[in-house]
C-alpha cells in the first residue's frame, strides 16, 4: 500500500448503481419538471417531480396498482396498464398546472414500443408536452391490449376502454 495514497469514496447512490449524476445534472439544468417512470416486478410508478434546493418536490404521483379503483382487474405491469397510469397521471398533473416536462427513465434501458413509452404516451395524450418522437410509442393495438395472448382478450380490451373513458371523464 502506498504511503500517500488518496482515495475518494464515490457517492453512495452512484456506488449502488441507482443514480447517474451527469444525466441528473442535465435534467436539472433544463429547469423543467421531470416525468419519472420506474418499473418494479408488479407495477409501474409515475411521478412528476420539480427540483428545489432543499430537495425534490413531488407534484403528482400515480402507481399503476391504483388502477384497481378505476375498475382495472388485470396485470398492473402490462402495456395497457402503463398507458392508463400515464393517462391518469397526466390528468392529475394537468389539474395542478403542469404543462410540460422532460422524461427521466433513470438507469432503465429505453426500447421503443416498451411499457416505459406506453406510459409516456398516456401522459402526452393527457395534454402534457414532453419532447418525444412518435416512432417510439407502441401501436394503438398494443396499447389497448389486443396483442395479449389471453382467453379473455375481449374483456381486457373492453375494460381498457371503460377505464380510459372514466379517466377522460366520458360517460
């Protein structure tokens, strides 16, 4: 061991692989709210977050497990559930005065047509302006759940349309 060796310990969240600080700094320099999308094994959580010096402030949040309250009885981590959760978060954020945001996927791998972009499409369809290309969004067929190989495919599509109309305030 060297006598005058200097070793700087990296930030804990960087060591644990949870935060990419360069990317986070870019997001914060933009001065806009961030749409944060995180996946777990059972659900998708969406948040609109605003940076403040004393700590980030969550403006609106919606986990896909709350879709049960709207009548969604199927998987909370599916593509249609991600879209519906994004649509609901967009409505909540719009009611709180959020007009635009930037997408923050964290350390997740972005793949076009994925659940992450289905959730983003829901937020965009709700009226929040987020810079994104139309090519990355899943097709409407996939968003409604008609691609799911299930015996109850019709039920999934019907429930999707019912929940979507509830979120949009239609009868």
